[in-house]
C-alpha cells in the first residue's frame, strides 16, 4: 500500500517537490500547473493527486517544510538575527518561499 511511511511514496513526494521547486525558479506560482509538475517529475496526474489536492496544497506543504527547516536552526531565544544569516545562506530556497506567498506570519 502506498502510504506516507512507504519509501516509494516518500521518494515520489521528493520527486514532485523537486519538480515544483525547479519550476518556481523560472515561473510564478500562478503559472505552475499540475501538468508542468507531472511532465518534469515524469509521473502520471493520478500520482500527483495521490499526494496533493492541487498546486495550492503543494505550495502550502512546501512552505511549511521551509518554515520547519528554518525554525530548527540553532539560535538563541529572542535573537532573530540568525534568520537573516539563514536566508543569506539559502537564497534560492527563500526565493521560492517568497514566491509562494503563503506565510502564516
């Protein structure tokens, strides 16, 4: 069964995410389609929909992953300067993040 704990499912999720991130390097979010993602990831549309409801759902999950990754960086409480260093070290990641426009902050 293809569940989130299954390696094949996780690998496919990573493939979808990589295709999505690649597309966002050259396109705006509203221009990215399920078809674009499927073609780049070399998957069927049904596979995409087994993982995500639509591109907006993928964008929300992707943004949450970036936020989680950033929040797990070592830093002192009430010292926010670390986030600027982190953004500077990962410019492409945050270029994508700000394109998503889904921040809960």
